[in-house]
């Protein structure tokens, strides 16, 4: 990879996430958007204007023979498995980035992780919150054992995306359930920060459709008896923009972090606050959240170096296993 003039990238899915990643990738001077795939004829026609030299198709098989260095899979979660399986089977590329979650089930994710290991490529699942400056700062503080022994944490992920959706609506099916869509982010953050966790209880608080929960709560335990509680909902009022956060308790105090700030409350010490606006939250090109640019850069840098990413298919299995445990326990 180091001697190649351009990294040839293919993108599958040109919805909101696909368009955003395509635009971000196009700002990297060492990237060539070589192929685009989407089922919508209108979307394909629109894509021809900014990417006139790319192969634009509705048939993923036409990516064969293009010698793509990497493929970005940016479709709805329920079809990730079939697309990635096809990419491997048709030898389109062994290097794959996919937006979270890897698939809709641990069994499917485990199969893809096994295939990726056999192929020896660079893989990544887009858990972008760990690339946020506030969460990264919290990770640094925890690595310094500033809270002493960790005793418990509370993680949440809220939005009002479907607060007014009627029961049995099929509007949310393409996004899977709230556990995958929102909950996977805080599960990934928790596994990243605390290591392996085990689900001890789970409750679905509302279910919009038989195949998609509206909000859910669950508890975990972890290393040295640390307990965790998760609350996830996309039916919360006053959360026009999704919000993610974790409060961590230790023997020396408490650390709270969300998208906007980090707050440290140590015993017998003044409270400290770090705000996102003061944390050098700058990137090479800003589109949507800065985290997206950082995760794309991390994948490209890993590809060039031939070094596995922080969020490989194998690493993401910890998240998928936890999500599967929650699903089983909440039935």
C-alpha cells in the first residue's frame, strides 16, 4: 500500500451515511473514489456529478476486477451480513469498513470475523464515539487510575427519533432496533473503557414493532465486581440530537462524560470540567461530527501501515456478544 499513488475505494450504500463518508473520503489526497453502488436510480444519477470517473452501479458484482484497496459498507444494518459475505466470496476486496453494527446477530458477526481473519485484510466497524475528544479524555483519565478502584457505572443513549411513532409502525425496521442503532455506541464505549462485561438482567420497556424495541434497560457486571447499568431509548422527548453519556463511580470519586463535556468530582477536591469546545476538536475537514473524519483517517492510516484497526471485526464481537445477551435475556 505504501507505494501506491491512490487508495482505490468502493462504497456500497449512498444514503445519509454513504454520502457523508464519500464526501469525507474525497477530501483525502491519497484516496480515489473508484466505485459506488446503490439500488436507487435517482441516487446513482446524482452521484455521477461529483464522481464522474467512478463506476456507478446497482450491482455489487460489478466491483469485481476493479482492484479495490477497500470497500466501505454503509447500508442499513440488516443487510450488512449479505453484502460483506458477497465482497469476500467474489474477492472484491479483503479490506472492509462497515458502519456499526457489524451485523444483526452475533452468529453472523462471528462468521464474518472468521472469514476476515482467513483473508488477512484490514477491517473496521464504525464505532465513532471512541474518536470523540471528550470520551478520549475520559479514557486517558481512567488509564491514570484517577478514580481509584472502579465500582459502578451508568451509561445512556437517548434520542427522540421515534417519540411519536405509533405501535406496529414499520418505519424503524430498516434501522434495526434501538439496541443496535443507539445502544451499540455506549456498549462499545463501555467495553473499550472497562473490558469484558456480562449481562445480568435486561428489560424491554417499550416495543414499537415485534422486531424492533423502542427502549430497553439492562445491567452488567465486570472485572473486580464492577456493576453497570444501561438505559437506551429513541423515544425520549427533548433529545432532537442523539446524546450519549457515561457516569463512572470509583473509590476516589466520580467521572461523568458525554458528547460535550467531561466532569471530574474527586472527594475533598474542587470539581473539574473540560468542555468539548476547549479540547482542540479540530479535523482536516468538518462534515457532521469530527469523529467521522477521525475514524476514516484511522482506517486509511491502518490500511497504509498494514496494521489492524482499534475496532476490527474481531474486536467488535465483544459488542455483538453483549447485544445478543441482552436480546436473549429480555425475552
